[in-house]
C-alpha cells in the first residue's frame, strides 16, 4: 500500500506536467482548432474528428517520448543540451503568449457551407494535424524530449497527461462548440488564456532548467 501511494505521489506531478505542457502548446488560434470548432458548430462527424485529432496527438507524443528516451539513454550530454534548448523554447513561447495577450485576437469558425462526408472530414483533420510542421517541433521533439527526461517508470504518466490534454481540448472544442464559439469570439477571453499559457510555459521552462543544470 505504501509503495502504491508513493508511486502515485510521484506520478501525479508528472501527469500534471504533461497535461499543462500539452495544453499550453495546443490551445492556440490555428487552422486545426478552427476546423474542429467548425465541425462542432455544424454537429457533423464531431466524434470522429475529435477522436482522430486526439489519437494522432497521443501517437505522436508516445513516439516522441519513446524515441527521445532511446536516443538520450546513452547520451547525458545530449539530454542536457535538449533540456536547455527546450527551456529556451518554452521561455520564448511563454513570452510570445504574453505578448499576444496585449493584442488579443479571436477564433472564429463559420458553420456555413455544404455538408462533407466522414471520409472528407477525417482527411481534412489529417491534413491540418500532420501537414503542420509545428506539430513535429512541438509534439514530437519538445514534448518528447521533456517526457524523456522523466524516470522510465513515470514516462507513461507523462504521456497519459499530455494525451489527456489533447482529448480534453478537442472534446471541448467539438462537443462544446455551440457554447464556446461566442466565448472564443471575445478578445478578452483569449487575453486571459494567453496570459495563463505564458505563465505556465515559464514555470515549465524553469522545471526543465532544474533538470538540465547541475545542483
């Protein structure tokens, strides 16, 4: 019982770290989010689109963490370099989010247009997800290298947290579109959201620096 309790005590912060890192990277004004919101507004193939986007993210996150873990296992110098680079990236990302908060934009998606088939909807979801170069930088490299810094026994919790963030976000966008669309059309809402993302990214950057720099 004590061992299980100790494991959960260690696992929870790792799960939360993966959750907030993934949320900070995925919550943005972009084509993929606008598409999911549009499908939600139209109530058209919402479950399929949400599931595809969430599963695609989970596969990319798992591949990134496992691949980076294998690459870093025998190279502590590379692990430290990637941690420093990741911390710098997160610091800049956080700064950009705080700068966006000063000049907020909105996320709008029209529910007009002709109906599309499930196959066409999934094809568009795949294009928005896999043809975006940032997904490989953010999801595979950054999230992967940060997850690989975790102890082997806790990497699964990190992947679970990061994957849960994708499922939560896309689920909210798709199934809560009717309620969320007016909220996302308000610049003030994005101002608050970007402010929270900026602070979160800086906290995560500090955690990576603690991993990278010797005590």
